[in-house]
C-alpha cells in the first residue's frame, strides 16, 4: 500500500470531502491535502509489466488520468479498465467520447452503463 494517489503528474492537491463523492473539483472548508504521483513514472519505477484490473472512480479525475495513460501508451499494460465517468467536468461528453475512441484501439468494450460504469478489456 502506498500513501498517495495516481494522476497525470506529481503534485499536492486539496481533496474536498463530500460523503460519497469527495473530489478535487469542488470547494469548501472541509478538505484534506493529498499527494498525487505520475502514474506512468510509478508503473515504470515499480517495473510493473501487466496490470490485471484498474478501477477508476476518481470523481472527475478520470479524464486526465486516462488521457495520460493513453498518450504515454501505458494503457497497453492494463488488461481491464473499469471506469466511471462523471458529467460535471467541463466538456465531459466530448472528452469521454475521445477517450473511448482511443481506448477502442487497444481494448474492446465489454459493458457500458453511460456515466455509471464501463469496462474495457485489452485486445
């Protein structure tokens, strides 16, 4: 277990605590500072070759996370990608569509309940 989250780059963020939907994408008085590390650097440093399953439910952070692993081609190390997209992020429909288009190059969709859950299995 590691005491940090994975993201597209290394940084410290405020995680706003909201019961079941804590997120980086809101504001308020109730927050905790968290450390995030670049997922590409982490996987490479740990010499991880295959990841059987990643479950991504990060309340809006899924867009930058997926865009980063696709751009870096790290996406090919993931056997299954389960993701919950969130529609409160600006341009969520466009970004989700583009991510799905890119994922379809290396994975195929096994199920989808739009903006609830979907799973992509490596080809």
